[in-house]
């Protein structure tokens, strides 16, 4: 059944925040940009409109002030004409000439009544008050210029406009002044002409402004102004914004009189709301246009975003199917832009993945060389039968001498041979539901469902006999045989891995004893008892380093020419708390197999460094030889570990000699050579151990950065009796010296061998004659008692020297 996108994944995609979905991100981006532009435009236009409204109000207030001053000037002109008529009146001048103050006051009163003046007074030439129509006129705070003119002041709590004209007969005999109150008629004219609201205000010395109420029932403003509220908000100069009757007004103070204690002003008020009402209507229209444009743009953005994202959503769902392993449905998207190219790429990817998955399945479950099922398919099939709990048998086969065929006839011939073997096994009389698989290299397995031990044994014997029949390839007749191991379910295990491991163990037992039951072995628990014991021992070895159970043993190395001790070979022993001293051969091979040998080598280097420092303090300078395993030699971190050791200053590089076997080098010559070159560059001495036992010594000897050759004990111990070994030792010493290397012979156990090696100019020797491997503490005592052996070379060896 084709895989479909998982419900949680689909639900998560549908419910994810809209800001994380491409469609809404496009809409938000476009609408946000438009909204930002509109907002900036709206704020700019609004600022300009509000500025224009403020300037318009200020212009109206300026116009109102001009109108007021022109009305006052016109009123002063009219009053001046009326005052001049009085000054030219004969009766008035006669009253002045009479000197009768009462008569003059009556004339002034009559005339002021005719022209509507509330105050009339006459002053002599020195501007001394002579007569007045109002009590307290002498306290009138202002005087008009003597040359004629007008002024404004406050008298009896009201602003007055005072006009003064000279009286001539024909010379100036005095001055007549007429005072007219500034009434609400003037303010009404200002309101009607300029469209403003007005108010009269006075201020006494040291006090605040006092707004005068409308007099005589006059109503210059509609509705009436709250005089108290207005008075509280008046400030000197420009009062700014004033709140009256729930509305905002812009005010302007027009000063009429500014003498201290004699201040009067007209307050001009313009409603801000009325002034900006046309601009606000324009703003609302603009806002409506922006909102409509925003809605249209949002709808267009949504449509555009959906047009873009729908094909992408379709591709996303298809990608989920591809991720789930469903390659059956072709990728098809209706689009005419770059999304179509993306869909074509998805389709090409789907086809490629479908082809690669088929190839991967073939590689994962089938052996490409023989066409048989591989280990993975065999394991899965075996597991399926075990889940059904049916009896079955597993046969494991490993060909004999197949490596020799590869080495002699080549890998191509070996591959053809494996195909022939696979054909024989599948045609070997097996049932249809039996399975033959190639597990790797020359190892095969056979699964026999519904079989017991007897049937499995019969099939194994039949297959082995069939494989023993010679094969002919390219005129080569090949004898093939195999060791076969058998494990059955449920007697030998209930898990696939367990059965395969036990069948393999039985197979190796069969190969080690090929004559036992014709090379066919049934699994027996006793086969892996030794393996379990070794595994237990290896587990304990991991704790041996931490618990200080390892011991350092040293075997001395002697200089042949002087007989002095020049060094020692370092060896490890394990002092088990229960089992006692465990020989190296019981734990070193397993440490090598598991890689734990690196820990042992590190312990050896550290321990030798400590022992070297102790001997140095005693005045003894020796070098220590440490064996490196294959895993040590292939460890790319080994040079770095050695550098850290030398940086601590405990030991010099020249004090250590690393011994390497030829087999360790041959496992990976290129990698081993790189490691040796790095160690050589650090100043470490390098030695080939067991020289002569390998098969590629001379081929690599000239390439390796060596200092020493160590002749294997198998040649040294038989030198006295085997002339061939003597010649090999002599040739090896000559070869090493010609290459500039020193020679160390191991296995020296008698004085005659010592004499022979000394005569052959061998550089160093070690063996039981000088000393067996001994604990490091004992080694220090042994040094004080050492004396070189004295031996004469027998005459029979003279021809070989």
C-alpha cells in the first residue's frame, strides 16, 4: 500500500502559525508595505492639514485684530470731530472765560450728553483739571496728547477711549477731553466682520485678568462666553489653546491699554473645531480611500499568494510522499512559471530515487556477485520463521583453501569459482522453500525450514560431498571442500543472531577437525565454553589497568663488544588477584583482537618512562624496547601520545626503542609507513622484531626508517647445530651493517652462542644466558651483579666466521 503523509505532519502544517506559512507571509508583506506607505502618507497629509488649519486660524485672528483696530481708529476719528465742535462753540468758550466752574461743568455735561460721552473735562494750558462731568476725573489714569489725539485706559472698571482737542481763542486756552466707553457694539462689528468671538478684559495692578460681562443686555457672542473660565486660562502674550463650553478655541489678546494698573484688552477667539472641520472631512475621505485601497490590495495579495503557494503546497505534499517512500505517483503541478521547473526537478528526483531505491534494495538484500540472498535477507527471513516458532535448521559453510586460489589464480578467477559454488548449492537437491545465501567472501549459509537435526545433517553431508567434486575453469581443475556447521531451532537458540553465531562456531570447529564426521559438526555448548572464559578474562582485563594489577618485567640487552648492559626489553605480566600470574599468551591475543592492546601499550610506555627516570637518578642510562602491535602501528594518534609523553620531560625519545613485527607492517604498509616516519622524526629508535620469519622483509626493509634488526630466536638457538641457521645469522648481520643498522640477537642461551655472535660482530644480544624477564624492582638489583660471560669460540666454527 503506498505510503501517505502522516496525519500529525499534515495537521502540524495546517495549524502552524500563519506567519510561518508562505501564503500569509506574502500577504502580510505586501499589505504591510502598502499599509506603511499609506500610514506615512496619511500622517504627512494630516500634519500638513493641521498646520494649514493652524495657519488659517492665526490669519483669521490677525484679521480680527486689524478689524478691531480700524474700528477703534474710526471711532476715535468720530469722537475727535465731535470734540472739536465743542471746542469751537462760542458758548463753551464764554463759559471758560467766565471762570465759573459750575457753569463750565454744565456746558460739558450738556455737550457730552449730546455726543454720548460719559466723561467730559476741561484742563487749562498746564493740563490742570478745571471742570469735569464725573467725580474722580482727576484720577483718570490716562491723558490724550495735548496736540490732539486719543488714548485708551481703564476708568471705573471699564475701558474708555479718551479724545482730547485744544481750545483756541485764538490762542490755546485749554484742552477739552471726551471719554467714550468701548462698548459691545464695537465687538459685535468685529464678530460680524471677522467671524470671531470676542470679550473685553481688564487687569488691575498685581491681579489677574477680569473678563467683563456683556453690558446693557448686549450679546456679542452666542452662546455667552463663560467669563470666569476664560479669565482663568488667559496668560500674557499669546494664550494658545483655550477650552470653552466644551470646545477648543485659539485665542489672541489685543492690547488696548498696557500701562501698569491700567491694562485693557480685547480677547479674540476662533473655534479650532470649526476651523479644522473642512480638513477633517478631507482626512476622513482620504482615510476611506486608503481603507478601500487596502482592502482591494489585500484581496489581490491573497489571490496572488494562493496562486504562488498552491503549487508549492502540492509539491510539499508530494515531497512528504517521497520522504515516506511512495514513488508511485508522478509529480504534476499546474503552473507556467518557475514552479513548473521546480515540479519537473521533483519529478526527475522521484524517478531517480525510485531507481536508486530499487538498486539499494538489490544491494541491501542480494549478493551482486552470485545473485544469492545476502546476510541481511537471510537474517530477516530467519527471523520471520522464528517468529512463527517453526522448527528449522541453519547450515553455515566456509570453503577450504579459497584464499590460496585467490592468491595464485587471482580474484577474478576466485569470483567465477564462487559463482560456480553458488550454482551447485542452489541445485543441490534443496527444497523450493529452502534458502541459500552468501554471507560474504567464501562463506555461505543454508536455511532449512521444518527440519530436525537428522535431516539437517543429511543435507549437510550431501552438500559437502557435492562440493568435493572437482571444478574445471579455464583448464584449471580445482578441488573444493568446505567445513559445515549446524545449529537447529529451538534446541540451539530462539533468536536469529544466536543461531547464526552458533552455526558459525560449529563450522569453525568442523574446519579445525575436518575428519570429524566428514567435515560436518553440530553445535555443542562445549564449543564456546573456552570463548566465554576468554571473554570473562578480557572483561577483567579492562579493570586490571585501573586497579594496578599489571606488572612490568624487563629482560636485559647486552652490548657484545663491551659486555655492558645497554637496555632492556619491556614485557607485561598480569598479577590476577584470584588466578595469580597470568601468562601473556592468555590475554594479549584477545587484547589485540578487541583493540584494548592500545591501553596496554600506553601503560607500558608510561611505566617505562617512570622506570627510566628512576634509573637516571641512580646514574644508570638505559634504553627500553617496547613491542608495538598491529593496532598500535595503525593508530594515527600514537605519535601525538608520544609527543605528550616527551613534553612532560620524564624520558628522552632516544631512550625508547619501538619493536615492530613484519606482519604488523604488512597489514597496511602505507599507513604503517606514515606512522613510522612520524615516530622516526621525533627521535625514537625503531626496530624490526623477529626478522627473517616474514615473507616481505627485504621488499620493505629499504623503505622503513629503521635503526635496528632483531634476529628471531629460531635462528639463534640452533646456530651451534644447524649450519644453515648460522649462515642466515651471519648474512643478516652483514646485511644490517651494510644498511647502517645495528643488530640484536635474541634467544642466547649458552656461552658458545655468545661467542659465535661476538665473532660475527653482532651488536647486542638478549636471552636466558644473560637473564630471564624479571620484575622491574629485581632488575635494578641484577644490574649490580652482572658480569659478561667469558667464552672461547670452538675451532670448528672458524670457517664460518
